[in-house]
């Protein structure tokens, strides 16, 4: 494993280790069952387009791979919806959290440690591959897309979210404010965007996020040039993006379930998100050849 990828594994591993310790839902089956409704709400709030695309596909009886499972919320819901789920993550910590949740609910899901650039699965193994907010953190994103294509069955579906370049959060909050005005570009050079994102994971005693990339719609289509593109949409805009630096004083209701704090969205934010959202979601299908 190269140095950058090792840094990534350590950074995210520490983060998931801490969040796993704070995630009380895994301590009892009854508590976790009570929170499943909130988990589904969390995903619909913050990952609306991804969830909708997965619902369109229909998961019952299908072999589903999640790349970058984190605390396992998506994989758990896919399994409850009838999918045969394999949850994978670069970090052992995230895999342990997800496996504990599968075991707690008596689900047959599988959780494995895996590098997205070198997936340990045979060709044509899965009906659906899902990845949300993960592959823009790996050095060779194109290789991960090629791996997705390899492990998908012909006609299989991929639903992937990457950060959007043409978004308010990137252009104003990140590039203009943190990159130029606050000097992140000049202090950190080519890795400035990694250090400016995933701030909830950064602590004074731990290293900063090693890598983040952003993509335009055109670049996303190029990544998936060997696929049939079913849909490409944006979402995820929050009004504090208009005022960089005040996000922490937002007083809306939050949901925390071992993944992240999630804020409810207004109608205004949902509309703006379609044009200037930070999440760029593609639904693509592996061609029959």
C-alpha cells in the first residue's frame, strides 16, 4: 500500500474508531430497531438522489456491493429491503462497526476490508454497486470505476456520488474562502482541498484529511464512459453555505447515528441543490458485450 493510501486508511480508521465508540445504537438490538426509522430519514435527507436511484432499481434478491460502507447505515437498509449485501471499506474500524450491526439484527450481510482500487471479488459478481461520498478520496478514482465495471454483472447498475466542482460549496465556501482568502492553497499546496474538507473528522492531535477531489458533470461522464448513463443529478445545498464559517451555529434539528450530524432541509435548499449542490450523483449501467 502506497504512502498516501496508508495515510488515508489511518485518517479514516481513527475517525471511524472514535465514532464507533460513540455509536450507542450497537449496544442493544431494541435500541437499534427503534432508530432504524431515523437512519432511513437521515439517508433520505442527505443522500436523497442516491436513495431514490436505489429505490428505482429495486433491491430485493439482488447482490449489492457498497464501497465505503462507513458505519453501515446504507448497507443495513439495503439488507432490510431484501438485498444480499456485501459492505466493504478501506478501514478495519468501519468494517467492524458494520459487521456488529449485521450481527445485532441477525442479517446475513457480509462486511469485508477492501481497497476500492483493487476489489477482492470475481468478475461479474454483483447486480448493483453503490458508493456515496467515498471515491473522490482515493488516488486513482478512474481505477475504482473500472473495478466497479469489472465486478458488475452485464446489465448491472452503479450508483455513485462524488463531490461537484460546479457547486456553491466548492466555488465559494472552499475555493474562494478557505482556499484563497484564508490561504489554504498557499499553506497546503496540492492537498489543500483535502485539508479544507471533512472538518468534522479533523482534530488537532490527528492528521488532516489527505485527499479530496471534485468533479464536473463532464468529468463524471468521462469516468463512466464505458457505461450507459441512466441519470446524472446534483443535490445537497445548505443555507449556511451562503455564509462560510457559520455552519457550526446552525440550530436546526440534528440526527446523529454513528455516521454524521444531519440537518433537515428546507424547500429552498432542495431547489437550489439541484443546480448548485455539492453532491453529484450518477446512475450508470454496465453494457452487455
